[in-house]
C-alpha cells in the first residue's frame, strides 16, 4: 500500500528524509524540486488517509444497503448531502461508487463520503421523481445542477400531452402510488391502500390537484417535474395504467374508477383500460 511504503521509507531516512528520492522511488515522479517533492509526499499521505476512511465508509454503507430499487443520498462527515442518485439495486450501485478502480479518478467531493441514506421505491418513475426532488431540495455539490425539466425540450407525442393520473406499484405491497401530472408542469404523488381504506380522501386530494389554479407543490424549483412523467410514459411507460381526469365529474367518480382498478390483479401486469 502506498501510504505504508511512504511511512516505511520515511522511517528509514530518519530525521532528514530525502523527499526528492521519495517522490522518484515511491510516487514515480522524477526531477521534482525539493519544496515540491516535500509537498507531494505530504499530499500523498493525506490522500491515502482519506482513501482508508473512504474504503471503510464504503464497506459499512454497502453492507447495510438493501438489494432493491431506490434513491440514495451520499453524505460527507458533517452530514451534508453531496450526491443524489437512483438505482435498480441499491447495494450494487453503491458498491460501484466504492470500487477500488475508481479511486484514482474519483471526484474530490466523493472522496469525502462518510455516510449514506436511501429510500426504497416501487417503480422506475417514482425513482426518477424522487431523485429530481432530492436534487432540487438538497442541491448536492457533486451532482451537475441543471434547470427543471421542460416539456418543450422533450420528444413527447402531442396526443400524450394532457392531464393524467398514473397508477404505479408501491414499495408497500398493499398500496399503490398515484402520480398526477399536468401539462402546465405541476405534479403530485400520493400513496393509497389497495383495500380502499383511504381512497376517499386521496381521490379528493387528486381532484383538487387537477382543478387547482395555483401550484400545490411545496418547493418552487420542483413545480415542473411532470415533464419527467410524460417523458417516461412516451418511452418506457407505454403500458402503464392511467386515467384522464377530464372524464370524471367528481372525486367520487375517481374513487369508483380507482377502486375497480385496485381490485384487479392484472393492474401491474398489463395496462387496464377504462370502462
């Protein structure tokens, strides 16, 4: 290990180490002036110390991570979120972050990873939305910060651009995620039980969302994420069950429609058509 080799050679050289010789023999850098050689050795020792801490953090994080889809936040030693990502398999994705071969080219921010947290999700679309939401809220330093997605920048069929309510699997087996998407960019996600226990209140919330003239999303930078929904529907989500709220007169109509879908065992095996 580089750190051990440097420390061993420093101990052998005693009180007057030859830093130029060290940089040549251990770091492979020849011809460095004395001041620069001393600096390079010191930097190498700090970097190797950080590498050990990074490796230990990676081992601990990956042991605890589940092998399920989700979104995750990598944090520094002060608990600040420095990177947000999504994964089909959280443990496998996090292991990739801590692969030894990536250390030499690692982004400086990622070398400070000390902890991580994650949230398991039930679908790819939920992961996309939650990842974008977390990036907007946390503003992590390592992620490339870009503006909110816009419908006009994406190849979406015109026939698809209408207010929609999409039904998705939930991480909770007895529930469904309801995702409302409006053509003005607003969106809403609501988890409801398949047994209908909370369907009344959630149907009212959804109808209020579709009929509201003012934004409901709490964070202003996240108010146009419905572009992610429409993009996903146009590509990978073509077979997902969805409801056109324009066909509904009231929250009660929505509750009746949803109840019929939620009782159908084919809900997430094929697209269910409205009756």
